[in-house]
C-alpha cells in the first residue's frame, strides 16, 4: 500500500479515537439540554469549525513553534505520546480524561449557549492537548502532502462529529449507554497504542541525537 495512504489511515484512526464523535455525542446533548433547536445547531457547527481551525493552526505551524521554543521533534513525540496514551488509559477505565473532559457550566440563554461552542466543546473536548499533540506529531516533517493528509483527516472527523452532534439525542437512544461505553473503551485502547508508538519513536529519535 502507498505510504501516503498508510499515513492518512493512521492519522484518521488516531483522530477518530481521540475526538471520538460517538462518545462525545451524549456530552453534547447534556451540555445543550433545554436549548432551542436552531441554537443547538449553531453550537454544533461552531464547535467543530473552531476545533478544526485550532488543530489546523498547530498542524501547519508546528515547525515554527518547535523553532521558537527550541523544542526537538523527539522530545515532543515523547511528551505528546505520553499525553495521548494517558487520555487513552482514562478512556479504557470508562472515564473521560481531565485533558478532554467538559465542564458542567452550560446555560440555556443564547449568549452562554454559543459560548459553549468555544469551551468546553471546541476546547478542550474536541481540540484538547491530546488532539493538538497528535496533529503536530503526524505533521512533524511539515511537508505539504503530510500537512494536507492531516488536515483532510481532521476535516473528516469534524464532519462526523458534527453529524453525531446533530443526531445526538437519537444516537444516544439508539445505541444506549452500554454500547457507547464499549465504543469509548475500544477507542481508548487504540489511542493508548498510538500514544505508546509515539513514545517509542520519540525515544529512538532522542537516542540518535548527537550528544550536547
């Protein structure tokens, strides 16, 4: 299989696991409970658009951020891999990580409702540190094809997340809590493996760096 297709598939699976549209749908339903349908639709759209913009900015500007702060790629992969693995571990335990968990501060009025699209939905639930670390890791070489594949994968997951948010009430009723828990734990396992792989790659890279 073409290396580009393998890269895209790996990135897509990683983002599906960490953004987890199915498991986040019940959280969206809870946060937007009592809102008018039109406002709920605005919140869903704004949250995924903002999340895409945040992740895209870090995927595109990752190399500049590295240079600005003097960060080496192996160091970032070690730190990012540990963070991603931690989120996956928490998901395996059947609970949301504090890295990506929403806050229960939703208000039913329109201003507060639209604010929910920013936090906690876009930040940190969708575009949290784990998501950002994943995007920067997979776009670490900053080549145009690599960045395009990352952005495409994020876009696909954002569309799926928007669809899950829009159909949240029906999806929650159809699957039930047990099925959603199973999906969350499965995604957690995948995410933990992705994080460990990042760690392994980072350690190998660090060992290959010249001394000093």
